[in-house]
């Protein structure tokens, strides 16, 4: 699923008040962390993930999250990356067309 510029702008606006729901630390994208990301995406659709590591590893982890969960990156500021994935059964966020 590809998001339009208008939809990305809308989602970035919703990201401002969010706090990171998942923090990825020294152990990386462990099985437990991946379970938490999956649960958070199903429940919230739009989440922030804090990646506590160097820049290159953050980029690799963000790419892995995008590929593994089918989530669209919305915004990346420092150590915090926002992702969106629509819940097909119970959508929470109504995107503009």
C-alpha cells in the first residue's frame, strides 16, 4: 500500500501527540519486540517506535519493520520512527482520499 502526499501529511499531523509505544534497545528486533510491534499496529494503526542505536542500524531496523509488518514509514526524526498499517478488520484512522 502506498500513501499519497496528502495522506502522509495527515498522518504526520496525527503523530505529533503520540509517544513511542515500542522501544528497541540493545537486543534489537527480538521476537518479543516484533510481537509488540505487531500488536501495536493492529490496535493503533499509527505508532511511534524508538530505535536506540546508531544511525546505520536504525535505518536497517526501520527497513526490516517496514518489510516484516507491511507498515508504511510516515516520519523519522532522530531515534523515533512512525509507522502506519491499516487494520483491515477494524480501521481506526480514516485517511483522506
